[in-house]
């Protein structure tokens, strides 16, 4: 959905939690461009400079700080909750504190201030018996929202891609320094890369359509691809090539035990390695039933990246 297509009048206040992140930043920019009543919770005053002055009402605080959430949710009708972590980088940045307890704090604040709806960004693969800490935390956060009695829409996206992502940009850094491309295992595990703009479009349509409520929606891009095929498309978009070097899972599992202890986190954790063993794909049937969106193929989405320069 383009900015021109999103011209309907929104008369309610939207609070975005996580508006300085990859997904949240893209969502906030569209809302700003369309002059929507918008409030963002930010951790530091310096983050205010990210937004066009006067375009966004800023509330200072943190998802772990209940009083700041209570203040931020005042006079708000809908909250878009984009906060999440992949790695537990510091003692105070854990799945328990940020994802689970943070969401519980937000739910309590929403109930106190009579917020109508929460739109929550979870993750594909989330379910009650998930093995990874990431998915376990997301499931508990989902349950806190569902059991609250608030209206909700929960999105479970596959891996998100876009100009500022931490996925493909991370691999671009790898190929700048290595004459080969390291692939964990056989590289046959499947993903369904979803363009961030397509997810933003679905969020916007949810904000506009009050009948979309109390739904859990799994969504991925239009292609279910093996990881090694994603990397072939990626390398072609970079205008280069690297031979694949397959690293056995057993080797990576042994090394990560030590690499995770380094001050700077390794590219992948044991928890993320666990998630690789399960295909990250879904059926988009409900997505297409509820939303009008033309999903962006991976090769088309790559044209946004600064390093895009195919030569063959």
C-alpha cells in the first residue's frame, strides 16, 4: 500500500512502541507522511531527533518501566507493539524482562487507560511447545495480550527484509571480508523472506479497519526458499560471487558455547541455531483473506539496498 492509497482519516491516537527500530521506523515514517495522530515511546531524548519535529508526540520511557507506560498510553486508542530481541546481549536485556515482562507491563497500562486494541509483532514459529527461548517468550507475550480482554491483532512474520535490516546487511558485511560464504549445515532449511513494507501495509490496514480484530496472522513473502538459494539471489544482487563453505551443525554448536561468552555477541546464538532446524515458512491464506497486499518477491525488494549492483 502506497502513501497515496492510505489517505483515509484516522481520528484516534496511535502509540508505537519500538518506533526507532527497523520495522517501527518504517511504520512511523508512513504514519508521519500521512499526518496521522501519533505518539512514540522512546528511551532517550536523543531519539527525538529521528522524528520530524512537531510530527510525533514523544513519550520518554521504556517497556520495562511501568510508570512511563502508564503515562504513554494516556489518550491512546491503539498500541502497535514492535519491541523484541533476538539475542540476550546484557543481563537486563533478556527475553524474560523485555518480551514477557515488558508486554505484561504494557497490557496493564493499556487496561488502566482504556486502550482499545493492541497490534503485536510476534514471530513465525511461535507456539506453545516451541523449543527456542525466542519463540517461548513470544508465545507468553501473545498469551498476556490475548487473556487481557483487549482487542488484538497478532502478526507472526517470517524473516523481515528491507534496506535497514539486520539480516541481509549482516551477510553483506561477511562477504566484504571473506573470500567464501559460510553456510551452516546443508543450507536446505527454508525461509519466506517478507518485505518490511508489506508488513507495514498490513498494519496500516488493521489500523483502518475496525473489523480486523482478535486474529493471529502468520505471514511470509511470496516465495518459500532454501537458505542457500536466498544467498544465491543475494550474491547476484551484490554483483559478486562467493563459493559456499558448509559448516556442520555439530561444529557450530561446539564453537558457539565459547563465542557467546565474548563481550561482543557472535553472529548467531545457540537459540538462533535451534530455530534454523525448523523451516520458517507458512501458508498466507489468512493474510490474503484479510488484507489487500501484493507481496514483494525477494529479487525485487533487494533493489532498495545501497549495495545493490547486479552485474550478471
